[in-house]
C-alpha cells in the first residue's frame, strides 16, 4: 500500500534522534496498556516509560515493537537481556551508545550474544528459554534475523578494524556532503539542541551539545578514556550498502535542559560532573540513563512488562494485524521490500487462543509520517485502535513543511478527510496543548534548519461520542468531488510538466511538487486502502458514486495525462474489494483453440500476478549512477502493447531465483522465490511481481511486453536522464517463459492481500432504540465544493410515546453543548423534559445551530466549528470523559510524573538566568491572541486569553520574574469570594513537552467546607502570607473547574476508590460548575508528599482538603496558528536578547 522505493544505500539508525517521551502519557494511571511501536528504533522510549511509571498505580504493559531493520531489533533485545541479567547502567552506556569501546565492554557483548544464540535456534526454544516471559518474538523470521545479527557479534571478522574505518570514512564523506563544506556551521548538528528544550537557546549559546557531537564522531565515544575497538553493535551491520546514519548522536534522546538550568539542590536528575565524562551534557544524560535502567529492572523483576518484536515494514504489519483480527494468521503480505518472506505471525501468540494484542491503547509511529505520509498511517493504523476515549495514535514529522492542518496535510480539506476516516485530530480541534513548539520554531528560524518537529494525537471519533454513532450520509456526487480532489493531491507529480500548461499552478506549488517527486508517498493501492476505510465510515449510494468518480478520473484535465495508471487504479480497487469495473471484464482467451500457459486455466481470475526476472546486469547498469545510489528510486511495473503503456506502482521486488510448482497451464500453478541472502552484494537477478487485469494480457499477447522501470517523476526527468539512466530497467515479451511467469497470486502467497474487512464499524447499520428518548436516525454532511460546512441530524420523534407527545405539543427546545461533539436539546420551559442528545462525528458550533420540524422529524443543522473562532470550543479545551469503572480520562492533558522531574531553582539570585521561562510562558499566547491581550478591551477578550493570562500570572509570580514573588494564589469569582486556593510547591522542567509545569495543590472552597469550620483558622492565617488573588469572570471560573480535575488526573499517584463521586449515577467531570459546590472527586484529598508546603497549619488541616495538580502553560496548537513572531523576536535582539 505504498510506492516501491528500493534503496541501494541504506542508513543504519541505531540510536533515536528525538527526545524521549512516555508511551503511556495518554492513558489513565493503573490501567493495563497494549502499545504498538511502528518504526520503533532504539529502546529509549520504553526505558523512559518505566521511569515515568514510578510511583503510579501499578499496571501491566504489553509493547509490540516493529522496525524494518533486523539489527535494530537485535540490539534492543541484547540490551534488554543484559538489563534482566543485572548489568550496570555504566556498562550499558558503553555497550549501547559508543561505537568505539574497550575490551571489557566487548566481552560483555560477545558473552551475551553467545547466550542469545544458544536459546534462539527455534521459536519454541526461545519460548521455553530464560527471557521469554518478558521478551517475545512475533514470528519465526524475526527471531531468525535477530539470531543472524547476534552471530555476527560473536564471530567477528578478522579485518573488522580496517573495514570499520572504511565504513566510517564513507559515512563521514556522506555526512559532510549533506551538511556542507568543512569550516561552515553545520545546520543538522543544531537539531540536537531540541533535546535541551525548553532551554535550547541557552544551550546554543553554551555550545557544549554541538561540541559533544563533534567529539563523538571523532573518538567514537563520549568519555575521556581511550577506547579504540569497534563496537559490533555498530560495526557488524555496516557494509558497502549500509552506512551509519550521519546524524547518529547519543545525546539526542535525552532531556538535556538539566545541563543548563539552575536546579534545586535536591532536584531529581540534577547532574553531577563525572571525571570520566568529556562534557557536562554527557553527565546530565548519564544520570537520566541510570534512572531509566534502574526503573526498567524494577518493572522487569515484578514481571509487569512484556515486549514483543518483529522486523517488517510498518504498513505491512498493520494490515497483517487487521487481517488476523477477523481471520486466521495467513495474511498474504510480504514483510518488506527486498524480502521474499511473508508475514506469518506466531500461531501460538496470534491464533484464536493466543494472548498477543491485536488492538491497542496506544500506537506510536515515530517519524514515519515523513516517509510514509500521515494519511497512509491513519488509514493503516486507526483500525487497530481500541474504541476507548483514552486510546491514542501518535504521528510525528521532522521535516519542515510550513503547512497548517487545513493546508492539505491529509491530501484534502483536512477536517473533511478526518470526518471521512472517523478520526479526531485532538490538537487541531482543541487548539490547546501542553507541548511547546517555541524552541523548535526559534531555532529552526535562526539556524535555517530543514527540520521542525511536530507531534499530533489522533483518536477514534466514535470513542468520543456520547452514545452510539448515527449513520453519516454524503450525497454520492459530493463524495465523488471530494475523493477526486484527494486523488489528484495524492498524485500531483504525474506528468505535471505537461499538465502545467493546462492547470493553474504557481511556481511555489510547482517547486514543492518537483521536490517531492523524488520519493512519492502514494500509489494506487494507497488510494484504494483509503477509500476502503472511507466506505467503512460513510454511507452513500455507491453505484452513483462510482459512476461519477470514474468519469472524473477518465475525463478531467487534471488526470488526462495520467491514463497509464488507469488499469493500476482499477486493479487496486478490485483487490480491495471495492469495485468490479468493466475494464476488468471481457474475453480472457484471445484464441480458444490455442490454450497454453494461464490461458489454459479452467478458472482464470480477473486479476493475476506477473512475475518478471530482471537480469543482474540490467540492475547494475540502472544503479550505476552515484545519484541513484544516494537517492533511492521508485520502481514501477510496466505492461506495454505498443499502442499504450500501463504502469503499476504496487510492485514487490527481491533478489533471488524463481521456483515454480506445477505446469504453467494448470490451475494450481504457483511461484515462489528462493531469496539471495547477499542481496545487493550477491549475483542473483531481481524478481519483480505485480498484479494486472487478466483481460489486459489478452489484448495483443504476441506484441505485449512486460518489465520494470523507474517511476516517471520530474526528478527523474531532470536529473537521471542527464546521467544517461534509462527509464525502463528491463523489459521482455510475455512469451519469454524463462523470465515471465503468470500466477494467480504473488510468489509464495495463497491468496490476495487486503481482502478481509478491516474491522471498522460500517455506518448505516440499524441503531438500537430507547423507548424513552428520540432517536437520531441519520446525519447528513453538507459540503461546499470539497469542504464540509455543516451537518444535519434527523431526530425521529416516533420512537417513543413521550417523544411523540413532546413533538405534537410543539415544545420549544433550548440547546446546550456538553462536549464539542454533542448538542443537548431541552425544553425551553424546563418543566417538561426533552431528553435528546445529538452526537455529531465532528465538533460543531453551538452558536450556529438551527432547528426545523417536519413529519415528526426534527432536523438539527449545525455548522462545523472553527478551532480559531468558535468560542464554545474554548470551554472544552480540557474536556474529560469517564471510561470503564468510571475512571476519568482527559482528551488532551497528558500524564506527568511530578516526582521524577527536575525542579527549577527560583531564588532571586537566578532571576536573570531564568529569563528563558518568561519567553516560554509568554508564547502560550498565539500571535492572534497576543493582539487581543495587548488591546485589553473587555468586550473583545476571549475565554482562552483570559485563562492563559491567569496561568501566565501564576508562573511569573511563582518564579519571581514579575511582581512580588509568591506561591499562594486565589481564584475569585465575580462576587469576590475565594473559590480556589492554589499552593505552588515547585516549577518543574518537563523536557518531554519542551515546557514546564507547576507542582501545586488545590484546595476547592465549597459551602460545605466553609460551614464545617475546619479551615477557619488556616484561612485567617493566609492574609499574613504573600499571595496573589485573581478575580475571574463566570466563564473563566467554569473553565478552571473543568481544568482542575484534568490537572489532578495528570499527576495522580493514587487510585479512585469505590466511593468515588465520579462513580455516582449520572456523574460527569467536573461534577458541577456551580459556585460553592464540590466539582472534583475527593479521592485525591490529602494525597500529597510529606511537607508539601511550609505553611502554618498546612499538614494538620489544609493538606487533608488539598489535591495535587500539575499546571502547565496552555499553548496554541502549531497546526492551527503561530505563536512565535520571528520578526518581532529578531527586532528585540533575537538570541542575544534572551542570553543577556
């Protein structure tokens, strides 16, 4: 379901290139978690997660790690088994991070590799071995590939020192080519500064991070001690075709702000310089690694974690898991390109009685979106999410694109595409996040970096809807328009040179298409997978849709020059079970009297697989250009009958030899491939396989040629043609029986891929009715062009006698909004109930809703909300839900372990040093909000701005950067009474969010508490202490009551008890927003560390009524609007203005 990109040279990435995050940050504490890591890379996030779990209610973690590179999996397993064996963190630091080591470290590696080899001959042997209770392999092939890597660690090559030096020389040459000429500032090295966020700018001024990177590449380690032996965990993976990634840097995965911030003396993770470390930043990283390692050992000893491993393409695994969820474990999918093995998951673990997870609470996709595209990832992974409010898919990009969410980041109007897929982009709709992009934006601008890290959280919309979702209907013509727009966005580079004369494309857009044409991210299989997912979420008249859509594809000027891929599109739609197009049908035997080959089959399917042998000499010639060796090309299958050429993007290639079973003219004829293990370094030909329509092989079989060529992109035309590289690598006639094979399925497969239901809930199914409530029978989408503008909900009042009576009485309804997705209707008079909640599949604007009645149907038309301008969304920026067992979960407020984070020293002595904090917190206001804030006109103020201003004031006063320093804050309502007392213990640095958090306790002042007299003496004492009172309006006060429960859940170290107020019938979070009433459960009262605040009467009285909270700045989502005004930043001195 992705283009066939075949690299001659690959980069080995043994170490992560982004700061660690907790994998459980979106999940309630204490709830068991199934986690899927795609493109998992090293184990840093796993280790950090165990550290972040310290002190929380215990849970069981089951983590499936997928990476396409076997050496990554082999390294990870070796590291984890060493930790299980009790090897020290100091030794593990050298084993895992240094590529030049000493003899003692080499002995540790080889000794453990021998142990692993001894228990990994078969998967049954591993299953019965000493590590299997914690570490498991998902399939036989992954274990075999890891074992082959461990074997290299044990049996080292005699010339390994010379070879490793040569490998590093080639890597260094490539690094210098990409980074620039020696002596110049190297932009890529500056990306390591993101690890120091939120102190990246002071770190830039300090220079140590960049110096450490250069030192590492010069010496192979970060120690003052000598070490010259090649580390096999690095060296034994490198070859002529595999280089060490030029950005490899051990420090990238850590939170290095601790090396530059002034921390409290007793702060966690406070670095103390070790004489063996070459730099202070190394000491900061090592103390973190030590804590992570110890945390993992603890959880491993308690057997609270299971780690599963598989080596495969990420998308292939996701589709395999989809299939195994509704079928058996046979999925007919190749593991990856240049590999003949199919994915065959372990039947013991993934069979009907297996315990391996097939649906997940968290799916983390690393930075795969840069290579695979966010849309492909959403299509492939969302079907694997559990349908729970807490379940989250994480995507991440590092490449700077400069696109906002609606700027076709999903190949179309993004909120419309999200609706079609049934996914909820959390950051976009809330326009609120605790994750700061300030450091990333500033550094990216002042250093001209080509990277800009951006993370996004996605949830299943159905999991957030208040009750069973109603069917979503879209008119077929409107849906065809949307799908056609998405199709043309997926393939803009096809023949765009000629199409530019027909279409209105400006130079900037043309440049973008040209740049991206080197590595296309979609093929027609990608589109078919996307449309398949849409069909599972949307109802329409599909026959009319296909008629309109296919007509647009065949007749529109936008696709007129791309008809070479028409048959590819039809084939992929057919394989996806979406379309039986007439182009697939027709006579399949040109001459009934001449029956040979596949023409003699009794049952000729509409789609067959062509397997073409490409001689090694032709491959070598095609890949002779240095440009092709360093820029992996995209291959396509070719079917040419002279008068027309068909190109096919979904091609599988592998080096090896074809083996056949049966006679070619028998129905059971099949093909397999004996793979050449040497790959590029071997001599075997390249075997390419792709599906075509049987009918096309009948058009003119005597003249028909088949082959493999390069994807016809602008990059190819402009550059490779100059190098004399032919667009067709190899072609031959269909009758070349030695090199062309026609089979029913791909080599080694027993059926088509991608043929079972993906598990999505198809809309349009009958809804269960409730005798006491009206029923929303259908929701219709209204579009203007390709953009969703409103939704119309049809409410049936015939479904109950009470509803029918209300309708006949013409009771006027009033509306309120209990969540961004829900409109609640109530009778205007109030004395007659109208219990009707309408759950929409995307956020709607309460202020743009109209109601019409007809034939006992009520039509509620709601316009789609705007994350920028719909004020009703501001009320729900910290929206919460109650999941199973009435456990609260926040939509976009993520878990934070306050006891594990470093504490900032806010003494007055460090006011100047802490100046970075003011810049950070100031930027929680977007550019738009800053204008509102600076105008200071009460009539134009927004709820978000008011709330952020209150948080800003608290940070400034608690840090002493503005006003009189204090750690006591009161939130007052308009009547002047204190409603919330907030006591700040510390300001913590949260490197995973590039931000800060206040470790605080909140005492809600309720009527009941006041009347009890329990706080009377304490409250009389408070005026004697420095404090800051903030009077807020009713709306902001209500928002604080919604936010405080979310802030409490973020840092909860306790469990909700059986008498929790959230477990009462009809309870919500918050319990209420009425002034003076209890709005948060009492389970967290008094659950504070000893001596939390030094105040008279605190421990004896106030602490018993206080709940711990984590308060962070609330930033605007960068995918919605900008927060950093670089022009203004530079005008005020830029970096110098901060560092002075």
